[in-house]
C-alpha cells in the first residue's frame, strides 16, 4: 500500500492519509498518531479495498393479502438495492405493536439485487398501519401503509313483516337481497343472512336461523319464517349479512318491530259463571246475560290462564 502525507493549511497538526491503492474511492483520514491500519470506504461505497458504489434501497413492492377484519394476513416487503439486502436488513413494524413473524425470505431472480421478505401477522384490524423498513449496507428507507381489508357487508334498507304473514307463534320476514345498487355497503361475495330477534324483556338477541344468498338469486325478496315465538308479543328484529371468510360477519342492519297475534284456544272453554239481570225502559224490556269462562293455552306456561267476560243484551219488543 503506497501512502503519502499532505499537511493542512488550517490545522498544521492534522494530516490526511490518502490511500491511493487501497481504495478505488479513498477517504481522507485524520488523527494525531498517523494513518489507521487500513483504509475505510467513504459514504456511498462499500467492500474495501475495492470500494464499490452502492445503490440506495428502493421499496418496489409492499402490500398485504386482503382479508376480513380480525383474520390473519401476510405482508410482502420487497426491496431493491446494491448490495442486495440481507434477510435481517428488512423488517416489518406495526403502529399497534402487533408482532410480525418472518415466514420467508428470498432473493428474486426477475429483479436484480432484490430481496422479498414475507411476514405473517395473526390478526389485523381496521385503522392499523404497517411499516416496511430497510437498514443495511446500501442505506435506509421505509414506507408506511394502512392495512388492506375487505369491508364487511350490511343491508341498509329495512326488512318488513307483511301483516298477512304474522301468526300467533311465528311470522315471516322479507328483505331485498344484498345489492350495492340498492345502497347496501360492503364487499362481495355474500354467503348468507342471519335473523336475530328479542323481546323488550330480553337483554340479548337470539339468532333464529339463516338464509343462503344463493337461494335469493333471481328473486325480488328473500324470506324467512321465524318460529317459536310467543303470542301477543312484540319483537325487535334485525338481519346480519355475512361475506366469504371467517371474519366476514357484517354489522346489524336496520331494526324493525313486529307483534305476534293473540292465539286461538287449544281446548274448549270452561264455563265459570252465567249471570242474568233484567232491565226495563219505556220502549221494551232488556235482559243482560253475562258469561264467564277461562282456558289454558298449551303453548304457554302451565300456570297461565285467560279469563273472558261476555255480556249479551236480549231485547224483546213490546207490541
């Protein structure tokens, strides 16, 4: 290695060592005790003693596999640089602090001096952001993006219960199939609709059943007969739409209220009492007849009885 000394005009006690043969792009080193044992490459160069020029890192691909909220996904962070990034040079960070697991790292053949790191995240949620970072010999760079998610579907038009389809212990609900042209939101494909009901005395809704979307294709409305209801009871009802995937359950649609009819007697009534009383006026006499009976509804609690009163006025004209 051939080196020579050059004195500084400003600082006479400092000397600069120029290593002409050691580095293709040498740096000027200074110190009180003379030159260092070996030359180092200046910024923007690497691989001493040849000192090749680096190519700053560039993120050529950064995205995640689109999934439903709450599902797991993978992120692809591909970076091109010279020298080619090493596996540990590329990392993934989350603004929510979620852990990213490196599942695969490979140098690409189609893109020279490029490496793709594939990261796995167990669960992603709406509003989260993720950052692909590069910190290596070629330099530093980063890119932050929001997680790409499907929007879960929702029926925005109210369902209806036709009055003629209301019974004492069941009712039929109808709704138009999910369609963005009708103002419904979310992403297809749609799998099914689930129907949820509760009374005013109940705290939680109960799922009464579901209807596959394929059964509604080509129809103006979907329908479902809600069973096992109580007579003369008002119910609150809504429909949930589900798309493909484990996390595809959408938010509840508009709520409606519908009341079941009074039930018909299951057994003949039991007469409790018959009373009569006469009434007279100037035109013609009247007789008031009061009949009292009760019956037990078999679909209700064994201690529930209904008592009815009926008053009849029998008139006999006076000639």
